[in-house]
């Protein structure tokens, strides 16, 4: 057991070193970076598609799409247009790490990038422990899941800066309660920002786009250095 813990600490230490290098490279170019995490099927790729539709004409966006198998999500994002897209296929690994992200970034033009979004593997456990060089984690949950998700996966919600509740057009078709999920999340992280939206109907998407726009513009200001 002692040896296993020591190996894990060494792996995380090396990951943190690489993540710090990524963060420094992005901050030097004033590129905000988001690590988008969720369980499978919550709608990460759908959210990124509507994000590109709203922002791609104004800003240059970089997307790293991680998945256990296939490049299906990356292909969807490339088809949406208006972004640099790199795929990471983990071949079974349950999370992305900083080394994978660094390799993906090597194939991207950082000089023509206003925002980087990393779409992590669908998992609320392993990705919580791995720094990818992001400025913040955004955790996505949908109204088709349990509203106790924050209580079941507290590490992820504790380390996230924002929770997005997606698929609000399906509220009322199950016992999922928007009020309960918000209360559960804030019992874990009182400072958590919360947005509710539906990629399908567009309800609430404007608030997400406004938040992203402000994030990009703030990074460009000299005071952000």
C-alpha cells in the first residue's frame, strides 16, 4: 500500500509540473483555459457546439476533445466549424492528463487563440485529481441525472468554479429538482457559480455566452497580467 501511494504521488507531482508549464504558456498569451468535466451523456459536446455557433465569428477558439475511444466528439466539433480542434483518444484511460494536453497543444496555433476548452473524458472521479493547466474546472450535470450528484462526487464539485445544469427542457419528466441540485452543490462548494440552460431549446445559453465573452475580454486587459 505504501509503495502504491508513493507511485501515485510521483505521477501527480509530474503531472502538476507539466500542468504548470501549460498554464504559464497560456497565461503569457492571455488565453483563458477551461476544463469541462461531466459524467457520460450530460451534453458537453452539445454545449460546445452551441458555444461555437455563438462565438466563433468573434473569437478564435481552441478545443481539445478527449474520449476513451473514437474521435466522434472531435468530428462533431470540427463539423461545427470556427475552431481549432485536437482529439485525444485515451484508449481506456478514465481521464486526461497534462502530458496528453501538452501534446495536443503542440499541434495548435496558440498565437491565434482567444479561448481554450478541454472536453475531458466522461467521468466525475478521476478527472478531479488531474490539473491540465486550466484556469478553472466547469462541471456539467444534466436534468436526466440524479440531483444528488454533487454529494456522490464531492471532490469534483469542490474543485470546480462553475456548475452548469443542462437539459432543463426535460425538467418535470423525472424527480430531478433544480433547487435540490443547487443546494447540494453549494453545500459542497459555497462559492460555486451555477448556470442552468438547455442546448436543445437555447434557454439560458445567452448567460453562458456572456460569461465566456467577459472571461475572454478580461484576459485581454492589461490588468489581467
